[in-house]
């Protein structure tokens, strides 16, 4: 039997960006419970860059990266409802989350490594990870949602319990998850403050609905945030950096407030001020990705509010290196999208 071929971006060697190549590989065939999606668009996440740079755990090569994708179901395996064929879909990249809504199972993994991901003509996924694409979104817009909006929705609402009228601080605005959280928090009726290393990114955030922001590298940035908040103190902080500035976030949030973290790009704090946490009666929570219910609720939230995700740029798949380099340089504001033929 002659195997059909498809084009895919493949990381062939660990810690070697030059080994990330657009090449031909065998087109996958759906088995029981699976669906084959003809991709129309995919999008980058920092996870893709970390994998390429060898900064991710248990890297397996060769592998097709990419967790975000939207497209049309071409075929399905045994046991899958045939109604999916020809449907426009987005893909939940959280594989085998498990039955516990509070935390992922030991078998949990993310599409795009070790399982081949979405930076290809086709991707094979469990049919249970499909959801109909919101009609108001283009394929390029829908492709921005899966990993970033799922992570952000869980951080803001499932874990952070953000309510209309509250004030939320989002650290490190500009990246995909943060920009999606900005859109969601504004749509939910919250006051949004941001931090960034770039004045231009703060201005873009304000244009997208944020009430203000500060440069986190400037002296007394925390006091500047407090001044911006004024008589509406910070109810919730969502952070993905960690580092020694984490104690500043504990100081910034109001008594009885919440701090949610889903990353440590600045490393672990050398110490944590426990006295401030218990005296202020704070809730400090960790989160990552999200459950199938979170994904369903996220898509429904976007649809109900008709939220348009912030897109930095749309690049043809064959020019994937341009998008990767832009993310590596930290130049983007919003999602970097790859358009497939």
C-alpha cells in the first residue's frame, strides 16, 4: 500500500533551530476514536520555541510541533460519528486530561510533542477533542484560541473566579496567552491593568481595552500599579513569570484577593513572604492548560461575547521561520498565525 504524503514542519534534532524544516512526511490515517483534520491555520505558542530550543521536558524528535489549529475534518476512524466529516472545527490540544476537573491525569500531554502537532497539512486527534468552529471567526482567528485561550480562561475564571466590576492585573502583556486574557477580561466587564517590558506593548494593550500599565523593569513599578488602580484595588493577579518579583504581587493584591500563576519564565522566587499571605488571607493558586469543560466554556464565552482575538501577524506556513524568529525576539503583540493552503 502506497502511503500518501503531506507537508509538515518537523523538528529533526534537539536544540537545533536549523533542523526545523518544512518537509514531506506520511499522511496519518485515523484509527478507532480518531479524526483526521485538514488544517486551514495554526498558531505559535512559546511552548513551540521552548521545544525547539531544548528547554522543555522529555523532548522527542523527530516531531511536528504546534498545539493550536483549526480546519475541516476529512475523515474519521471506527466508532466516530460520521457527522464530523466536512465540519469546520477547532482542536482542544489538552490530551487525556482525565476525570478530575481540578488537575490533569498522569497521562496528560499537550498536542505538538510528543504527539505530532498542527504545523502540517493534516493532524490526527481524538474525536473527543474536536469542537465546532464558531461561525463568526475565520480559520485564522479560530486557530489562535486552543492552547492560549484555554490556559487563560481557566486562570481567569475557573481558578481566578474573576467577576464583572473587579480589577485584574495581567503581567507580561504582549504574548499570546496574556493578549487573549486581556480580551476575555475586558469582555467580562473587569478593569484590566498590565505590566510589560515595552511601552509600545502597553499602548497596544490600552488600545485593546486595558485601563493602564507600567514597565516592570522601572523603579517603583509596583507603586505605579497601585496608583493606577486608585480606589479600585486589585482583586486578582494572573502571572506567568514568577521570579523574585512574585512577592511584589502578594503586596499588590488586596486583602482576601487571589494570585494565579501558570509559569516561571523568571525562575522560582528565592523566598516567599508567607506572613503576608496568611495575614492578608490570600488565595495563591497554580494552573495549567484546562479541562474539557474549560475548553467548552471558553469557546462558548468567545462566541457569546463575539470576541475577536488579537493577532500580531498571519504568515504562510512555508515561511514558518519568520514567525518563529519574531517570537524568539519577543516582538509580537497577540498571536502569531500560520496560514495553510
